[in-house]
C-alpha cells in the first residue's frame, strides 16, 4: 500500500544501496506504479520523496505513468516560464523546479521502453 511504498522511498533516500532491492519489490507490486504517480503529483509530499517516486517510475519502467510525468513537467515548465517573464520566484517554486531534470530523464527512459 501507500504507506509501505512511502517508507520504502524514505529508506532508499537514506540508504541508496537499497535501490536495487526497492526496484525488485516495486516490480512485484501491481499497484506500485499508480501509487508512485500519486506520490509524485502530491505537492504535500517532501520533494525528495517525489524525486524518488519519479526515479522509481523510470527504473521499474511504468510506461502507464508517462502521462503523469508529462503533466507535471508541463506544469513546472509553464510555471518557470511565467516566473522568468515577471522576474520573481517563490522559495517553493525554486525548490520544486529541482524535480524537472529528473522528470525529463524519466520521460526519456519511458519513451525508450
């Protein structure tokens, strides 16, 4: 469930050596892709959890989550472009923009799948 996957992402963030085992566990869970996409899109989650969720979507190859990745990328890119036009950025926007390169990399992986 959601809580277990969240804890797994926290563990991987703390101990990157668990990454491979986490990937295997997520592949075995039929709902993991859906849960990871929910975690990625939920702005209430810590940024590092959202980044881990995106990276796992790419590693496991959840092609069905590609639309979620694209929606978030479009939103972040539009937000960044709007802020550049007006020369302002909130601390939250700057932090959230850190996920954009991760999303771009995951999108490339999913497109190649």
